[in-house]
């Protein structure tokens, strides 16, 4: 299993979530956040902020889904600007279902 963590601008977060779900990911978690990086800072109430408004999207997927999900994310989130965001992939060593108390060997 792989953990996909996507950090994108708020404007494209809905499309990214739909793309991940369309490929077949069972679940997606997202959090609206503030981040510092490159890019123009937004004005809030007429004042320049030190943070960009971003969305962090997390999904755990089977290894077989990884390439198609990453490709779908790139297709919907890429605008050619530096502020498009990032995708991080990590291995999930173990996972458990709390309701059944069972160790998960795969998601489906």
C-alpha cells in the first residue's frame, strides 16, 4: 500500500479529489491549511498574509493504483506555474481497521 499526500492550491483541490476517487481510491481525507513556500501571498481583509491558502489531500491506495492516480492528479492540477503544488508518496508498512481490529493486507 502507498500513502499519497498532495499539497495543492485550494482552487484545484476539488478536481484532485474527484480524480483520485475516479481511479478507484476508496477514501480521501483533505484538510484546508496555510503554508509558506514560493508564490504570491494572498491579501486577507486588505492586508498581505505570510501564508498561501492550500489543501492537503491524503489517500491510501493499493500499489497497482499508484501510477494512474499520480497521472490523474498531474493532469488536473498542472497549470505550469511554480505554485501548482507537490505530491509525496510513502510506503505504508502496516494498517489496521479499528472497527474489526484486523490488520489490512490490502484495501479492497
